[in-house]
């Protein structure tokens, strides 16, 4: 599925309305394969909305209307025949507040795996999956003794890493992360950032962040949005040193809040 | 300037504070008082007739002697039928309304209808039961007709309490589950229901305990003053505790004074036992909660 030539996510002419309110306006965006792309912009500019349009999680709100197109690896995700289950297997999402399911650590890691596998898997298979996923998020040594504990008993940092780990067993290619570190303290933030950076390459990552230092440190490209529109999209190094737009510069320098 | 001493204004506020608090305390005590008096009176005056024999034998001598066995059995039948119908329907409807229904005019109308239905007096349900189940569906006066009438009466409350339990499960869990590719049903089955089942069951059991005491809805639809035999199926009529209490209290001459109290004591004990089970169950399940 993953052709490195093609963009991981290709958004063209995307408009989105919540009822009468237009939250996204003619968004055009090409997210490169295997890279970390940071999505920045002031509160309410539509970053979460864009993310939630890509895995179509916003659809349960009956009043959302979308026009334009979103392609993941060249396939239109807004098409009639798209099976949401398959889309969400390919496109994982990490939320702002760590939201482990009210299950044990182990069952959290295996949740999506079991959903998509169909039929029962053996204990050994599952053990391997759990160890693999937790190892990939650098959590295995730390919580291997606590696999049967409720996930909610973990620290916030561990919870957020677990939320990333539970995506991995179904082998997604795109990870959407909506301010994954904003509920964490600086140290935990750094740990999760490091992790995200490690996942780069194998996964194409689109990450919303409010933290300029984070965007700057931990992304290949950056996208700046304002009032539902994409204002600037450039290599991160470039955008933070020589932004092309005045709005971008103002925002980066903290003149927007 | 200030020595942190109470000023005249502070003292006035404190007096008012004490007064208001006292008033609320008295109101609360007054609330408990009738319950204690009722329970005390029933226990005091009714305990002498309670015995295993009383619970397990038929009324004799024009219902002035003997036990309440057929009424006890009948109440269990009626509540059983009501439950078997109202719980699956009510829980299913609540799941639909909470987890599937889009927010639109139809859903709002249904919600409004449910709330209004919960406020319909039980005597109106009784008449509905006669019209619908006894006559139209031609079930006759039977356990089936009376149980269905009770079911209709309890449905809105089952729906409302179940829906509240479902809504208490944080939305973040649902989103997490959906975003991992789970369908609505998989999410309900694996996440929402396991985390709301204690609330749902508690609501259901409390509802049952209310049903046990209902008299009007069963009086015209399936309960009889006296029957010399036990019901054998849902097509039969039956005696019931609540109606039996009414009968021995007001309809039969020369009843020994303790007898109605004994029947009432049995009835209320049944309710209290159910409530206790419900509370114990909730505490047990809450201990297992994962968030
Ligand atoms: N569920 C919703 N219903 C209606 N309006 C919404 C909803 N979610 C977001 N919005 C509006 O859409 C705009 C963009 O919101 P959002 O995408 O959450 O911004 P961001 O993530 O950049 O802070 C805001 O003006 C917000 O008020
Ligand atoms: Mg947001």
C-alpha cells in the first residue's frame, strides 16, 4: 500500500461546515510519506477539525458537511464505498488527553488487533503482539509486570504511550496526533516526542501542536493554519527561520497566543 | 485596623447560618420520620402473624385466617412477566436513543414522549391495560394482561435510568474505540455496556421494587381477590400481595387486626430486600470499575 512516491495524505479543495459555520476553507495539503508534519496555528483555526476529517471521526455529528477530497495513499477516503473500519485501521489517531480504554493494559494493546483479526488468536500470538507494540513505544521494560493492571492506573506519560502502542498491532501507515503532549509535563513531553521521532519513517505522522519548540524540534515540515485556511506549508527549518507570511511570523513569535 | 474579630455583621450572618442549617436538618428528619413510623408500626403490629406457615399456606375461612401463599406466588408471576418484557425492550430502546439516534426532531419527540409516559397515573395505565391487553388482544383478565400492563408502566423509567447509566460512560472511550476501527455495536458491547451495567441493573431492580406494590394496574387486568388455586401459566388469573392487602384491609369483615399488618409487612420486606440487593450489587460492581 505504501508507495513512497505518492503523498501519504493528499487534501484538495477541502471545505467543512459544522451546520452553518465553515471551519475549513479550501484546504490543500500534501503530507509526505514517512515524515513528521507539524500542524500549527492559533486555537480554533481548525487543526483538530482537519485531523478528524481525515479519519472521519467527526461524522457521527449529524451536522457536519464536507466537500472536496482527501486521499490516503491515493485512495479517496470520502468515497461512498469506503469502509470506516478499514480506513481507521490504516489511519490511527492519538488524542489530546490520553484516553486508554477502561480495560487492562494488555487488553488496550490488543483491542484493535482483536477487532480486525476476526476469530480467536492464541495466547502466544497475543503475547508477542503485546510485547512488540510496547517495545516499539519504549514501554515494555517499564510495564511488563503490570500488563493486567487497569490502564488508567498508569502515569499520564505511560498512558499516552500506550495509546500510541495500541495503534501499532494493526499496522497503520498514517498516525494523526492531536496535541498528544499537551496534557503532559515537560519531561514526559520530551519522552513522547522522542518516541514520535523514532516512529518517523515507518509511519507518516501528522501532529498538531501548540508548542512551537516542539514543532521546531520534532518535525520535518510544518503547516500553519489560520481561520480554517492553510497559510503556509514549508520545511520546518525554513518556516521557523524565514517565514514567508507575516501571519506565520507573528504566530511563531508568539504574537497570537 | 482589623484584628480578625467577628463584627456585628459577621455575627448576624452566623446566626442566620445556624438557623438555616437547623431548618434544613429538621426538614430532613421529617422526611425520615414517616418511613420510620410506618416500618415501626408494621413490624410492631404485624410481626405476630408472620411465620413460615403464613407465607406458605392458603387463606382460609373467608380470608380471615390462614396464609398468603397464592398472593406471594402471584406477585412473583406478575413482576416476572413485567420484567421479561420491559427490561429487554427498555434497555434496547435506551441503547438506541443513547448510542445510535441522531440528534433530530424525531429523537427529541421520542424523548418527550418517554418523559410524559413516566408521568401517567397508574390508574390510567390500568384502563389502557384493560382496553389493549384484556379486550383488544383478547388475553382476558390474566397474568399476561396484568404483567404487560405493568411492563408498559415501567418501560419509561427503565429507559430513562438505563439511558442515564449509558450517558455516564465518558464520550472519550467511545471515540477511542471508534478511532481504532470498532463499529458502534462493538463499542457498545465491549466498552459501554460493561461500564454501565451496574447502573442499569440498579435502575431495573429499583423499578421492580416499585412494581411489586402496584395495585391499580393489575386490579382490572388479571389480579383476583381470592382464588383457591395457584396460577399454572400466564393465561390464568392470580392473587397478588398488593391487592390482597387492599382486600383484607377494606373488603372482608371480621379480619383479625394483625392480619393486614402482616401482609403489609411482607410486602414492604420484599421491596426492602430488593432494594438492598440492588445497593449491594451496585457496590460490588463499582468496586470493579476501571476508571
Ligand atoms: N463539534 C463542533 N461543532 C461546532 N463547531 C465546532 C465543533 N468543533 C469545532 N468547532 C469549531 O470549529 C472551529 C475549529 O475548531 P478546532 O478544529 O477544534 O480548532 P483547533 O483544533 O485548531 O483549536 C472552531 O471555531 C470551533 O468552535
Ligand atoms: Mg484542537
